[in-house]
C-alpha cells in the first residue's frame, strides 16, 4: 500500500518546511515571556477537571429554556415562514435540529483543534526565536488536551452523532500545513482559525444544551485567548518588515481563508443530515437575520487582529465589508486584551501566583 494514500479515516499532507535552530537562548520579547509564564500555570486536565458524570440526553429540549423563550426564538428566526426549511416541524423535531447543530459544531471544534495541534507543532520547528519555540511547545500541549476533551465528549456523550471535517475546514488546514513560510502558518492558524474558534466557543456556550460541553468549552476558551494573543505578538513584528510582494501574498492567503471560513457556516453537512434540501438550507443560512449575526460574531475576533497587524489592505477591507464584519476593525485586539489581564503582575513569579 502506498503510505501516502489518503484513507477514509486519515488525511496525509505532504509539505516542505525549514527547521530553524537558534543558538541565542536569551529571551528578548518580554510580552511573549509573560504570556508563556501564564501558559505554564494555566494547564488543566481533561480527565479530572471536567465533571463527566451528567447524562446527556440527545433530542431533549434544553431544560434551561421555557416554552415562551422557544417560541420567541422561533419567531425571531422566522422558522414558520413559508420558505423556511423548518416550516411545519414539531417542537421535538426542532429540538433535534439544535442537537445536530451542537454535534456539528463540536465535531468541527475537534477537527480544528487537531489542526491547531499539528500547526503549532510545526511552529516549534520553524519559528526563529527561542521564546516563540517555548510558547508554541506550551500551546501544543494545550491543543492536545482540547482534542482529547472534545473527542472524549463526542465518543462518550454523543456517540453516533459525530460529523466528518467540513470540506472548507479541511481545505484550509491543508493550505496551512503545505505552507512553508512560518508567518503564514501563524496567520492561518493563530489569527484566522483560532480567532474564529475563540468567538465560536463563546457563542457555542450560549447555545449548547448540556453542562458537560459547557464546562469543556469554558476551559478551552481560557487557553484560546492566549493562543490568539501569541499570534498577534509574533506577527506584529513581522508584517512591517514585509516587501510589497510578500504583503500581497499574505493578503491573498487571508482572502482565501476568509472565504473558506465563511463557507463553513453555510452548514451544508447539517442540511444533508437533516434531510433538508441543501440549496434551501444554504439560502436560509445566507439570508436569515440570526445566521447573519451568528457569522458576524464569528469574525468579531479576527477583524480587530487583522487591523492591528496592518493587514487591513483595501481588498481585505472590502471583503470584510461585503461580509458585514468591517465594523469590528477598531475593537481591542486580543494581545492587548490578554496582556492587560497581566498588567498588575510585576514579576514572572507574580504571574505564576495569580494566573490560571
Ligand atoms: Fe485549541
Ligand atoms: Fe488554540
């Protein structure tokens, strides 16, 4: 058998990369050192820090929601409009749609987390300076735990309801992992995929139906803000040094990644599994006001970071305007947000005492 053949249960990506050793062991980026220090003391254990005991009952309506609230959401979503794919569904069927959406989101989180695991492992090799290698290694550990937690959840709580990786997410992971230039690995993974994940976890936690997934997502989110901050800190040194041609390549990559991420949230796999006409489902996802808001929230962490990095070129701005997300440009970037949480700490020992 050809060892490079793809199979149903795996994907092989061939890539060329340049491993960099450094003989300069003196950390010089204080902000990154502080972030690393926080990472070291913020580790948790998916086996013991999550209470896995609650039963998860697939298909049951969220007990924290009243019938009135459900009706209100239904009318806001225009679920009964004649062209809605949900018209004529019973409450029970609609509850199942909510569970399918949860299973789809958690499955994509798990696949995306594995992407982060392998991409940050690559960064350990390819980044030039020692503190970035330290930090990336620390993040590899975080990402392994994230994959483990989501996989354990899906296997033990939603068996049989998992989804395969979505086509656009797979295409984006392949793009990132075939890329030789380490700053594009950062841009793709730390700024785009992780930035979207950070917002998606927050939103998932409001929508999800059971206490186990809420705990996992709370723990994962604590780590993700740090990861996005790492990307911003690393790239803000790099972008000003790029030539016009190099900048144009990054712009192209960013536009492609944005398109792939936007397409993920047209929810094709969900419509297929629910037996809803895919074209009608995608039309609903494109035009429904709540779905538009949903996508806007997803980009709310990406846009300010892209702006902070100096990558908001006219084409990128136009693309964000077309997606109705350019209004987030002036919000606080994730590195400033994350570092402000360490502002009171005067020494690394202080961080070790207070973070986590
Ligand atoms: Fe993660
Ligand atoms: Fe991450």
